[in-house]
């Protein structure tokens, strides 16, 4: 392992973030998702350097999507890095064709979860940066997402009851991780698929972000990442308030029902969230904006008003100041 200065501003920044946000407690088993790119190498080096302060047990997992001819060489490169860093190495290789970014992401997280469960890791960490956060906000904005989608790259979330996903680099840009790797002479594996413009996220990163930097704001990545951070706090608050109102407005019964009188006195933003939670809780799927809107419209509707069927054949109907979910 190459000798290096003991401390840099990024080391101090990540140490502060971990302490203030309580992301990775001391003495935990931590599995690092490493692609071989600059972000995951920067993350790994930082955690290794901070390990003595936190007494973690670290290991590396690499997920091979089998998308490129050099994917096996990529995996071998990451394994070599793990050996140089004297960290356990785990390899996951897909046995199915991953036809889209979404399918690949779903497989990758499941592979990481399986590794963590097998080898007793409580935390999985990924190298998502402020740049990723900005790109995700733009990507979800173009799809018509609300605040929940715009803040979707959060600092941490539960993957299972015992495993958390943590993203410690959300204040660091991709430009900073590249400079960090150069400063510490870390051998980056260049992923050719990152340059393919057929992927929407690549077009955002390679074409849209540079355009915004040049024509609107040179610090656009940090500005958008800060917007996502503000939205995260607001979404958490609104979700908490909505959950309390949902509990007040519903009761255990054979037919799912919700009290219109309680909901009429709440703001529209809360009504929509309560209705989304109500549908998800009782129908078992994430409802669309249109489905939430047609249910919300019933709050002020007269008796016998009803919706057209939701997926699965359920309708919502107003009776005596309650909205009931019934089979059509």
C-alpha cells in the first residue's frame, strides 16, 4: 500500500459527517461496494484511513453485471486492490441478463444484501456523491417526480431489518473524488459504459450538467445536492405528520376506511400523502399521482361518489363521511 499523508480536508470532512450524522457507529462490520471507479476507490481509501478511529471491520464486494467484455478483468483489478489493502473480498456475478439500468440496480442491491447476510455485515456503503445526487434530482424531475423522488438519494436507508445502506460521500463531488484518487495514486478502472449516451443518466452527466455549469451555475452540482438535502428534511417531516393523521383517521375494520372529516381540515399536501399511505397500506402497491388525486378528490365529495377501479378491481366510495375501499 502506498504511503500517504495522514490527513486531508476530505478526511476531516468525512470524519465530521460520520460523527454528526451517526452514519457508521464504532465497532461495526461494514461491506464496501466497490466498482473500481474513482468514487468507490475514494470511499474505500477514506474508510481505511479512518478505521483506526472507529474500529470498524471492513470488507469489499464487487458486483459483475457481465455487461462488458472486460468485466472479469475489472473484477480481478478490484480483488487485487482488496489484497493490497488487506481487506476480505467478495465477488458477485450475475447469472441472468440485466436488460436495463433499473434491473441491474435491483440485482446489484440484492447481491450486496445476500453478501452482507452471509458474512454478517450490518452496513453496506456505496460511493454515491453530490454529483450523483444532483443527477438523480434532474433525472427524477424529468419523470414528473414529487419531493420524495427528488430527494431519493438519502444518507442512509434500511435495506432489511438488520442491514442499512449508507452513502457517506453525498457532500463530495465527482471532481473531488477524481482529485483524491490522483493525489493518492489510486488505480481507477475506467468503465466504458459510463460514456455510452444511450443511458439517460450518462446523458445528464456528460451533456446536461456541463451545459448547466457553463451557462447557469459553475457550482450547479453542489447547489442541486443542497436542494435534495433540504427536500429530504421536509419530506421526513411531512411523512411523519401524515402518518399521525392516517392513524387518527383510520380504524381496524374488515373494510378499509378513512374519515373524511378529519382530512378536510388538513392542507392538500398532507391529504395527498395520507391518501398515498392509505392506498399503499391496503392495496400493496405504490400508487401513481393520478390514483392519489382521484382518491383525494373524494374527501370533499358527496355520499355515493366513487372512483373507477384501482389495479386489482378495488374502488373507493364515500359513505357517511368515510371513504371505503371495496371490491368493484
